[in-house]
């Protein structure tokens, strides 16, 4: 999956998918990138403005696990685009979660408020 954020602009909607971390948390980044998010990206088509995957490598306290094992981010023009895509594949995506992790994600929608070059 190519990571190109050049089309992301102020005012767009950002969907952040946070995966809580724990001692027994498992996460298959290859599956997540190449199957799970690729499926969602295909449904979004040209309405997908950008996508990122973050893999936790540490926390502010070196003796603690990072709060999240991974964060997926999807940028779209507006909320209607994401809602329409979720209507099409949301149930399938939820059923697919056990194929790459053993934790349930937390989702936040936000607006890109300031984007400087």
C-alpha cells in the first residue's frame, strides 16, 4: 500500500483507528496493511485522500508498554464518504478483525484543522 499524503487538505475528515496494547496483544501488520485496509481503500477508491499505519515502538515511560500497539489513519474528503464506505463493508471489516489482532479497535473521527507544508 502506497503512503501518499499529498492530497490531504485542511477540512478533510480523518478516521483514526486505535488498537489498545497489552501484555497478550497480537497484531499482524502485514495482514492489516495488505488485506484489511487495502479492502477498505478499494471501496473508497478515488475518495481516499491518504492512509497511514503506525506501529508503536515505545512510550514516554520506558518501563510501560505503549498505550496502543497500532494506529490506522484514513483521510477522506468528508464524513459522507466514510459513512457510505462503511455501509458497504463495515460488517465485513468488523468480522475481519480477528484475522489480524485479538483486541477491539477504538475509532475517532476528526477534522484536519491545520495543515502546513
